[in-house]
């Protein structure tokens, strides 16, 4: 162990380079990638593209339980022939996958790394899958969102798909600045989403800026969307749903009742005892305009005319002690509840974003439940994309 400990980061990097240089030089096993090079017609014969990689079977088996089982038994043709044929991933992705087995590192374009993550998932190389997803998420920005959205959809990586879609919906001016390369159904999903944070006029201007391509399968969708007379309230990304609704209420001239129409607050027994008949206190909970202390018990918020694509939560005002235990629930209908966040008795700093366990769809109900301790004089902030008719 002393010898291993003596190596520093530079030494490990050098060792990785040495192993990486050994890739595809020698090997007792062949990985064959077959890719369709195009669509065949009656008049043209199209041959598949074939790429071969020579690797060591020991490395494959050591990294991948799937290859370990495949190569460890003579019952598999791959073991008998000392080769495997891959047809569901590109040669670029397979090459990066195999290089990782030698070097422990990976580098490539964002869309190819999405593909490598899918391949790592199939062959159960968890370290590589986690690394690729982490790199893609770090690099993800609106300009790349459509590319990642298409790749993640194709390879059924739901988490990355949702991350990319959220970038498109919340930053459409940047994400849709250029005509995207998407399947028609994916473009329709974006354009028809009530969560798209862009006015109808701006959306039409964006579509018109793409120009016209008669041979493009997206063109009929684009033209139909430009011509459609739609009255739509755009989605709005916000870090404080309750405060955003209050701001809209103020902008509308404070007409009608905010408490009961825009937001409904339901108090549990303990909170009701603390609030008694203080309507101002309850109203401040509904609007999040004043910091409040939440002691043991629960409070629910209902948005009668709004829905939220939930992304997470935060608290401002004070740090939350590690001795405090609480849960945050969400619901579409107030009957079936989804546990969105649960504290694990760790200190939470002011403003720390708390990513949630995503509910299956849009939600209208929220419940903050304090199990132990208290949340002292805090603002409870709900992060998400707000879809509302008010």
C-alpha cells in the first residue's frame, strides 16, 4: 500500500496515459462495430460500415459484469469466437467506451458522451456511466440542449432527457436560436408545452427566423405552428413560486382575494394553534413575503389555478440546524402525495438549492412537514416552472 500511496495525481495521470497508449495495440479479443452507412434503395447497394478494436478480454470482464458472464462461459458464441458484434452503438462511442477501460478517463463531444453513458449502462460499467452523465450535465447549456435532448431521448436516458428539456423550456431564446436537428415528435413536444417560457409572439418570430426548408420533415410542423392562432400563457421559471404569484397579484392591481384564490393555506393542528386567528400570519405564508418559523407539524399550500413543474427547494433567512428533521411533499390532486425531499439531519446553509425527487407530472399541492426541531424564521422557496391561468 505504501507504494500506491506514493503516487501523486501527476503519477496517476502518467500511468493512465501509458495504459491509454496500449489501447488497440494488442489483444486476445475483438470488438466489432457494424453501422449502417445509409438507406438502401432498389438501385444502390449500401454496405454497413465495419470497425474493429483489439482488446484484452481480461479488462472487459474486470470492468463489466455483462462481459464477465459472456466471456466466462463457453456457452456464449462470443467466448468461443473471441469476438463480439455491436450494432446498437456507433464506432465513436464504442471507441471511447473501450479507451476508458484502459485509461480510466473519457473525452468526447456532448452527444457522443450521452451515447457512451447509454453503452456503459447496458454493459453495467457504473463508473463510466456516472462520469459521462456528470460531464454532460456540467457542460449542458441552452445552446447544446436540443442536441442532448435528442441523444438522451434516443438512448432512453430519462434523467438527462429531462435536464436538457428543462434548459430548452426555460431558455428557449438561446436553445432555439438555430433550427434544431430533432425528430418531429420532439419538436412538437417542445412547441406544445405549456411550460415553454416564451410568449406566443416571440415564439413565432423564432420559428420564422429559421427560414424554410421544403425537404425538411420539421417544416410542416413549423408552418402549422406559425399559422396557429393560440392564446397561451407562457411558463415562467422561478425560484420562489409563492412570491411570483404574489407579484402577479400585485401587478394585477390586487383585485379580489389572494388568499383563497391564488393560494390556499391549510394548517395542521400544531401550526393552527401557533397562528390562532392571525390572518396576516397566514397570508404571509401564502405569499412568502415575510419569514416564518415552522415548528413541529405541517402546513399545506394549494395553487387552485396554477401548476408547477417542480425542480427543488431552498430556504433563506437562517441556516437550518442539523438537529432539525423535515420532509417536503408534493401532489397533483391533494390525495396522492409524492415525497419530494427529506432532510437527513445535516446543516443546510442559507439559500442552498435542494434538488427534489421529481414527481411524475405537474403538481398543485405542497406540504412542509417538520418532524423534529424547527425551521427558524425562514422563507420557504419552491423552485420550478410555473404554469398558470392567473
